[in-house]
């Protein structure tokens, strides 16, 4: 990691250049700590399939294009891509048509570990063979795959080129930490905290405004890129409280014990308070109303379905009564999604110290975590109105 020490992550460009889920296949990697996301995604398959039923199918002679935005580097994105293509294939077959050729675009920031992702892709059935042969071959993929590096808050694809957009567990990540949150002269300065859970109203409103600005930019780009017959299925962390300072499950993951672990480093003299205060997690879990306001103000998409969905716990453990396993799971889960940011801010060695303290604190509160940590998601199925 090139960015360390005094490199405070603030601007969108800096964040875009270095942010990613933790790559590789190590203990704290995203690939090995995304079982909860897999379970949550499977529990929403009926909603995804409902969104796919709203896609207006074109001639099977035209390639069908699917894009997964914020794909990360684990197997979840591949599983969902196969679900989408199987469902669309069945729809074509129900019409008495041969399925089209499929193109699958896996998109994330340039720093994403695309190498690990591509190593997980099954091979095409036969080099130079037909798509029908690919579809018939077990253990092989029935689509042509490509990676698309870039921020989904900007344009990624040619106009009117994508049939289905899918994005899960990504849109709560902001393009940047709001600048006024880092400004000591501002009432929104998040002094003493590394997340907005439990922060003051001005800080929370700055995050809310950043989320709404980012989501509006996302929708503008997709409105240009999606075919008029297409559909979009979006999932992001959400909350049930109207209070933006209450971030629900996200607050329990990035606040509470994670916050306490930072305070431990400050109290032990390993990190000064100003260094802690200059770090903020760029995540905002919106309410249903937060999300709906942006979609309606944009006006490019009709809402087929918009709801808060209870996803369950982010902690997937074999023995819920084993406090050490629970503590390790929480620390690894947290590190897999924000470890790159922590490494860049305080360096690898202090990052190890931070997550060791998080694991100890989570272990001592394991029973409470198992009982109380629940994630809620905003789930949206949108279609073009143009």
C-alpha cells in the first residue's frame, strides 16, 4: 500500500485511487469474509427475479448485457451473475426463443483485486464454440466476461448499452468523506469519532447530503447507459430509524467497539487524537425516505419496488457461543471492508494493533453482538421512464 502515514483520505479522487475491499485470500480478505453478504443476497433472490421480469426482452440476435457495479473480488458477484443469466435464459426459452449471447461486466474501482475475482471465474465451455454449447456445459460459464474499472458515480459504459444493472452492498459507500466533516472550524467536524453513528446532527446531515449527491450522480449516469427496455436492481445498507445519527447495523460495525479500539490507541499514545479525528468511514446507511427522495427528484426511473429488507447478522460463525470466534469474525468482517482505509491512514503495523483491540473488545461483548447486530438493506427495483 503506497498511501500511508499522513495521507489523510478526504477527496473523491484519493479515495477512488486506493479504496477497495481487502483483496487476496487471507484471513481478513473480503473473499473469506463475505458469507453474510452471500446469505443476504440469497434471501433477496425473489426480489431480484421480480426485477428481471420487468426487463423487456429484445431480439435474441442482440447480445444481452449485464453489469454488476461494485463487484468486489469474491464469489458472490459470480453467483449473482449466473442467477441473472439463468433467469433471463428461462424467459427467452418460455417465449420459444434460443437465448442470446450474454456479456457480463464486472465493475469496481481500479484498486479492486480483479485478479482474485477473475481466478474464480469458471472457463467458457468450448473455445470458439457456440453460446448454446456453453449453456449446456456444467461447471462452465455461459457468458463473456470483462472487467470495467472506475467509479460508478461517473460514466462507465456507452449510451443505451446495458440491459440490466445490478449493485449490492456498495451504494452506502460514499465517493468521499464530506469536506466539512474534516474542517475543525465547522459545526459538522466529527471530533472524537471515526463514524457518524452517535455524532451530532450537523455531521450526520453532511453525510446525508453527500449520499444524496452521490446517488443522484449514480442515477444520472445509469439513465444514459441503460437501454430503454432495461432494469436496475440496487441493494445498500439501510436503517429503520428516521434519525441519521442512528446508523443501525452499520453503526454497530463501524461505531461502538471499532470506535473504542481507536480510542484505545489514543489513550495508549500509539496514535494522537488529531490523527484519529482525521479518519472517518465514508459510509451512510440511508432511510427509505432518503433513498426515495433522490430517485423521485432525478425522475429518470420508475420505482417498481422499494423497501427496507431485514438481511440478518453480518457475523457468520459456526459456534455462536464461542466468544473468541465471534470476536474474530467481527474484527475480520470490519477489516475486510475498511482495512485498506485504515492501513492507508496509520500504516500496516498500527492497523494490526487497532484490529487486535477490536477483536478483544468484540470477544468480551460476544453474546450481546450475536443477539443485537442486525443489518437492514434498502432494496430498489427501478426501470427507465425515458
